[in-house]
């Protein structure tokens, strides 16, 4: 719950909810869309699911290398991903709002291509929330290389994915029954676009407020900017500048086959 008080971590939580909600919602009506509206067969649909899964696996490996090479672009990747996902979702069925372009027709090639894009973009959107949340936690005083911090971030993001997986099929199923698969995708597409705008706005806010979220020194700058009492300064000095221990090695040869090493350790000084 500590990370939920950080606006950026809360935004990463919402991102994870929407990622899983998107995938779970599409899967609810996708099979009927192919078998009924596109007059496809179960065998072809099975092949397509295999292709889409392969695209997702390859994209995860590729995007992980890109994100590791350019870690400062986490927010830019998420913004571009949500906008791309919005366009792919709106043209997947396609949306009834686009009937003036598609003349209420359904296209097998368009749906299949959009699903390739959706799976590739999903792999891109899955990766940045964790390093972004880790940077934000470090800026707000949490230790970066700590199992406690890693556990809090992992639990927060995984709970978001689980919540999206639970809520997505329930809401999408109700919308499909009440309206249609195309309208459900329309609502998802606009939600993706809104979330992309929110990520962009938060990114611009962080730049404008000069809150560094990638530079490791940011956490120390954040801590040093706060006023501390003399007792806190002593404690931090004791933690940051520990007493250096030197080991004096004195070899003493007992025999040709055995060497005994004496270690002499100086006395530790205490901070009064």
C-alpha cells in the first residue's frame, strides 16, 4: 500500500489493469467473430491463435532488449503502445463508428493483421511498468536494490493484472450481449486512447517539475532536499559512511607445506 501513495506507481497499476482487461475482453468475442461473422473454420482459428502466440513470444524477447538498451524511454514506449493499440482495436471488427469507411463489411485479413499488432503491442506494454515503478519508488526514498521494494512492486503490478483478468471478461461479456462485439472494441479503443493521453500528461508533468525518474542520484537528491534533525543526520552518517575495517595480513610460515595467516582487525570507532 505504500506504493499506492505514489501517483506514478498508481498509474502503472492502472496500466497493468488495462493491459489484461484488453486481452481478456477481446478473447471473449473473438472466436464468435471469426466463426460466425468471418465464416472461418476452427482449424484455421487454431492456427491463427498459434501464430499470434508466436508473435507475442518473439515480441517479448525483442522489446526486452530494446527497453534494456533505452531504459529512459519507458514512458514513450507506453504512450506509443496505447495509441497503436487504440487504432488496432478500433479497426479489429471494425468499429461501427468506422462504417463510413468499411461500409459495414468485415475483413478476415484486417482482423488477423490487427490481432498480430495487438499481441505485439501487448508484449511492449507488459515490460515498461516494472522498471518505471522501480524508478519512481527509488525517487520517493525506497531502496532500489532491495527485495522488499521488488516484492512491493511485483505484488502491486501482478494484482493489477489479476484484477484486469477478472473484470475484463465480465464487463466485455455484458457489453457484447447488450450491444455487439464491435461496440465493445470501440469502448476499449477509446479507453486505450485516454490512457495513452494520461501517460503522456504524467510524463510531461514529470519533465516540467524536474522530477528525475531514471537517474539513480535522484533518490539521494530527494532525501537530501528534506530537512533533518541533528539526530537523523548522525544516524544517516553512521549508515552512509560506515567504519572502514582494514585487515593486516601477517604470514607466518610453520613449515614448507603449511602457511598460517593471522588477521589483525583494528578497533571500531563509535559515533557519539
